[in-house]
């Protein structure tokens, strides 16, 4: 009798162990599928970098002379427009990658792959969260690749010797003089590479901010994928959701400068969750969690809004994919009754 009782007591632990192992294998498989899809679609990687690089190389170069950025937290001095806009462009990568994940969800639903995934014995919330984590991992890899290019560009911009040493007569003169000037410029740029903002530790403190912002935007995209019925409707979502969300934020301009021209637009930008995701990334690049308060401590508004929106968006997405209550079931989609 005692042996039977002890065996019954040990059985749940063994089943729990197998359950945890199966959950881990399922999570790893879904995340790895997203990574493989990303690796096999090189044009997706390039397209994700083209948009922010165009803003960094072309628009920021023109706005540098027009739009001055004063001393605002987390900056301790006047900064170039390229420095200010870089966190916003990182947010652009996260936003458009999330929308790309939303597009893949709609495609998988049309091809039947989503039905195969959702009818597995694992909870729907776990499956959707696993797919969300896979998309966030891909977005983080893209963000760090862009930040590496941005640092090289900023070190090149800060190197004033580039415009001083690279003279026209060096180009029209002998090949040796041109090669010497080019080598000198490259050497000084590499030297400046370690002196531009942010400091190296900022790239480590940035990782949690990227994950939180990616989860928030990915949860929003997951919710939108339950509403989009066909791939043809995705262009309308781009025009009415993504672009207003990006341009009506602090990604490209400080809130105080928007307020000078339109207080109502500034209020809408402050209410935009994407603004708080960008500001969370901006402060994290400098090892801060938020602006410093007058009485001491840090303002956690950006962090709390990002976490709160993540919970709301993810909860709504899980509800939308519920086969008995959500939007998918009402349309007769995958998993619907």
C-alpha cells in the first residue's frame, strides 16, 4: 500500500517534467521556425534596414541644418539630429517587423498552417506567445545590426577631418595623395568610433527595452492579424495604423517641438504607445530607465505604459483567437466552431 501511495505521489512530478520538456520543445520549434523564415528571406532583412537607413543617411542629413535639438534628457549636451533620430529608427524597425509578423500570421491562416498550429494540444495563449517571442527575437537582431551601421555613420559625421582632409585636389591629383587622404579619414573615423554616443554599456541596457517594446508592438500586430481577413487588406492597415503611429510620435521630432506648432498634436503624440516605446529605447541607450525627477529617483511613466499596453494588447489578441469567444470564431476562421 505504501509503495502504491509513493508511486502515485511521484507520478505527477514525472508527468510535470515531461510536460515542461514538451512545452520547451514546442516553444523552441516555433521560435526557430521564425528565425529560419527570417534567414531564408534575405530581402526581408535588407528591406527592414533600408527604411531606417534612408532616414539616417538622407533625411537626417538635411534636417541637421533645419532642426536643432536642444539639451533634453537623456542628452547632456546639444546633439546632432542623427543622434536624436536613431532611437526612433530603432522603433521603426520593431514596428515594421511586428507588422511583417502580422502579415505572416494572415498568410499562415490562409494557407492552413495556422490551423495546424492552433489545433495542437498546447494552450492557445502559449502558442501565440511563442510566435510573438520568435518575432521579437528577429526584430532585436535587426535592431542591433542597424545600430552598428548607425554608430559607424555617426562616427564618420563627428569626424570633422573628413571635410577638412578630403579635398577636391586630392581626388584630381595623384592617386597616391587620394589614397593617403582616404586612409587618413578611415583611420580617424575608426578612432572616433569609440567616442560617439552612446557609451558601450548602453547597448547592454538597451536589450530589455528592445524586448519590452518588441513585445508591445508584436502584441498589437497579433491583435491586428485577428481582424485582417485577407492579405489585400494589409495595405489599408499600413496606411491607417502604422504610418500615423510612427509619424505622430517622438521618433522623428521632440514632443516639445511638436507642441510649439500644435498642442493637440503633441497631446496625441504623448498618448501614442509608440512614443513611450521610443523614449524607453532612447533612455535605455544611455543606461537610464526614464527622466530624473526633481525629488530624486526616476520617472517610470514610459516603462509602465509599455508594460501596460503589452498586457492589454496580448490579452486582447489571445481573446480574439479564442475559438469560442474571439473574432476568429465569429468569422469561422482557424479554430472556430
